[in-house]
């Protein structure tokens, strides 16, 4: 939520334009992500601007609801957007897909269904701490390397 200083007085559509402008100025990324349950049956789709923090909250059961009930603790897919509207639209699109199409999407970039957040939360010194942006990039690079190898 934006502080009152960043909130336009009129609200509505002007507010979303202001939010998009504010986020562009701060160079914020938005992530659409898919978490998989420990039973490997349930998929949770969400959107966030802080992927590392959000995944940590899923893994620790910080909130109740679907992801906690079904123990959706494994990050198996994510996409990065510079615009919140695009990210929200994509989240809604993915939620409307049939399960088979979601599985095909995940397997197109993560055929082994590896937990892409593996190693993100290990204790590291301050200069080597992995941030959400760098962790996300590392995870995508790791997938690309595996796809390129014979």
C-alpha cells in the first residue's frame, strides 16, 4: 500500500496511473509466480513485488488460506513484469487456464519441477545475500543452462 504522500486525491483510474508512475520511478519489478504443494497436486498462482519475501512467507506458513492449507511451498515458476497492471492481468489469465495448460507452462521452463527458490534462504553474509531480483535472475539462468546442456 502506498503512503498517503503518494496517494492521489481523486482515486480510481488516476490512482492506478499514479501507482504505475511511482513504481517506474523506483524501478520496481512485479512477479507472477506459481507455488506447488508438497503433495504436488495443488498449484497456487499469485502476484507480488517482492518475490523472495513472498516465497519465504509461503514456506513458513505466515498466512492462512489456500497456500497454507495445501502447503504450497515450492516455487516452480515465475515471470517478471515492469508494470503492475500487466502482472495482474497475467495472473488472472493463468488462474483461468485449465490445469493441463498450467503444467505445460511450468514444464516449458522447469521440466524437472525444481524448487526455484532452493538456496535463497540459507544464511549468508551481508555482501553475498541473495535478493529477490538476483535470486530470480539466478533461477532463470539455471533453467536456461539446463535447457542448453545436452
